C-alpha cells in the first residue's frame, strides 16, 4: 500500500508530506483547491508523462517521492528482482523533473527508465477517475479481468497453452525450412529446377565475360586496327622504309667501327635495331594477314554477352558467383525433393498440436464461463444495492470452432461485457449504453468483486461518486469500506457519507503565504475538524443540529 507521499514544488504545492492510512483515505476540499494536483503527483511518480507546466512557478524542479509497503512474494517484488533491485517489504520511488526538460527516476535508490517504472507501478496502484470511464469499457481489457477472478488455476492452463503454442511455432519453422506447405514446396522446386536448367544450359566458363568483351572491343575497332596495322607495316618494310634506313645507317657506322670503341658500340646497336625492326615487321605482317572477322561472329559475341549479363543480374556478380549459386540451388533442390516424408511427419504433428491447443482453449472458455456466471450475478446484486434495480449484466462469448479458431497466449476467447440499466431494454455492449453516473456505480460494483484478487494494493478513485446522493451515497460509502478491508483506497470525494466512512480524512485548501503567493495545503483532520468539513459538504449552516447530524454520520460508520 501507499504509506507516504512527499511532494515538492508541484503546481501550487510548495511542500507536502502525507502519511496515508491502510484502509479508506478521503481527500476533500473546495473546487480548485488542488485535489487533482495530489492525484497528478501520484500519477507522475508512477510514470505518467511529465510536463514542465507542473513545476511550481519560480522554481527549477519538481520532486515527488512515494513509499509503498509490499509483501516479499508480491508481483511487484518479483518485478524488482527481475530488474536486479533489492526487494524486501518496501518500495521507495522518487522522480524529479526540471524546467529544462530533464528528469530522473529512482526505485530503492536505483536509477530506472519510465518503462521499467510503469511495469513496477502496474502491480502497486490502480487509478480510476470519472473522466477515464474505467478500463473495463475497453473490450481488450475485459478478458484480463475475468482471468484475474480465475486465479492460479487459469495460470496453470495458460502455461500449458504457451508450451503447446511454442511447439506449434517450432513445427511452422521446420515446415518453412523444408519449403513451406506442399504447394509452397512444389513452387519452390519448380523455381529451383528452372534456375538450375537456365544456368547449366548456359555452359558458363570462369573468365568468359572478360574474354568476350576483349574480342568485342577488337571487332568494334576493326577498321581502325586494320588501318593502323597497314600503316605500321608500310613504315617498317616499304622501300626506303625504316628497315632499309636502319640497314644503311648500320653500314655507315660499320665502316668506322674500327676507329673508336664508341663507334663500334653504335654500330652494334644499329644492327640490333635492324634485327628488331625486321622481327617487328614480320609480326605486324602476320597480324595484317591473319586479321579477319565476320558479322555473324559479332552477333554471336553480342548475344553471348547478353546471356551472361542476364545471368549476373539474377544469380551473381560474375561467373564464379553464378556457379556457386548453381551449387546451392542443386543442394536445396535435392533437400526439398527428399523432404516429402519429413514434411508429412511434421504436418501430422502440427495437426495433433492444433487439436491439443483447441482442447486447452475450450478448457479456458469453460473455466471463464463458470467464473463469469458467478461474477455477473454478484455484480448485478451490487448494482441493485446501488439503486440500479433493473440492472442486467452478462459476458458474451464469441463462439469458435475447430475449423476457425485463432489462439494466442490467452486462448481463443473474444468477450464483451453486455449491460442494461433499464427494464425492458436488452443488454448491449457496455461502452455503448452506460452513462457516466451508471459507470461510477458499475465500476464500484466490479471493484467490490475484484478486491483482493488482482494483486493491486492501492485503489485511487477520483470523484467517481459524482452525481450520487441520498441512500445510494450511503451504499457507496459502505462499498468503499468493504473494498478497503482488503485494499487501500485513496479517494477524492464530495459526499459527506464517504468522508464520514473514511479511516483518515484530508482537507485540501489554498491560502496566501505572506500575502505574496498562493499555496495548496494538505492537512489530516482530527475528529472535530472532520465534523466541520462534513457540515460544509452537506451545505448546512454551522448549527448544533448540523453538528449533531455530522457526528451521527461519523458514528454510523464506526468512527
């Protein structure tokens, strides 16, 4: 439960330190006195979105600290252990938020994220306000409420279901690894066969593309090549060409080679050049004589390059990559081709699992229906005592069959809370027909049935009794007392009866501090002060009769 709440620099609250009772705590005060700030502070310290507007004007940061007592085997303690945070019998949460948008959250002295805090807080406090219309209006949450009534029994069945679903997932993955369903496997085999045939039919050789590209370049430049080769041939071997001139130069130098060593060396070099020129001339002549191509060869090369280009787009960047793809495709084809027997075995296992899962889902459905019958009957009785005498309430289960059911960790059930407040009106989905005032009483009736079963240690109600008066107000107060015997309640209320029923009552008020600024004060009232506040709430003039009536209210609820 929430034992203590410390608030500093939040809205009009300069500083407040509130210790709560373990049962029914009621906050009252004039409109605009700051009651909502208390609840906003609790929401803030439990992980709600921070806003700089909440920081008291003229200060740099807001701080809220909440101290909870818990059982060592509670869900909240288990979450702390998951986060490697020491968990005995106490949780202390502190949260800061500064004007520059920075903040920090600590749980038992350990820094945590907002998501971590929310996971912890979900097992500590349940906040409900008239404006929220209670999470039961969402059909997505209604199933979890019914399951909380089923207790540990349904947890065991859900665990069994989770195990079966995990096995089903394994089978599905194994089928995918084998090519999927029979149809998918056949399609995959056809594709692999096409790919294998296409690659093998191309008779690819490593390095072929570069060789063909080189030959294509030669063909594309054939005219230029022939012209250049013939020109070189003419220069080298024609009359008075390079070879003749070198021979003449060589004879001239040879005639003087015996005069000086230098001349002899030049003569030798000229002889070598003459030999190289003759050799080069023969090479060029061979090229010129043998150079030829035809248009058919050009077309063949172009077509082959197009084939190779198409294959590289599909299967790899080069011939080696394509051939590697071919090896892999062959291996996959062989595996898939041999997988028929294994696939048949897995499909039989999957079918058997589906049957088991359906059976567990049916058990969950029957378990829920039994609890729903008891729950709905009890809620109807509570609503009658809250002056909705013609209330009709039941849970509608969408039917499902072995052929069309879809299961998850919660089973296959889709449910809807059906409600009617008026005689002769058929029940309709709760969120379609219930009014604000009826919702307050409906929520209170449900909470009376849920007390002690959902693990939450503190309920917070924000004026859910608005619009209620008379005999119903007394019944509301009695419901609060009933719930608070198992679960701590912190309630904002304007009902004198609820205030009189409180174990502890707090007055929220505003005052001018030093005639310079407005502050919100929180004070736990004494019995005499509670009498004065009850008189104010009844709208009575402070007379002895009014005081006597307030005292009778307090005595009526054993205070």
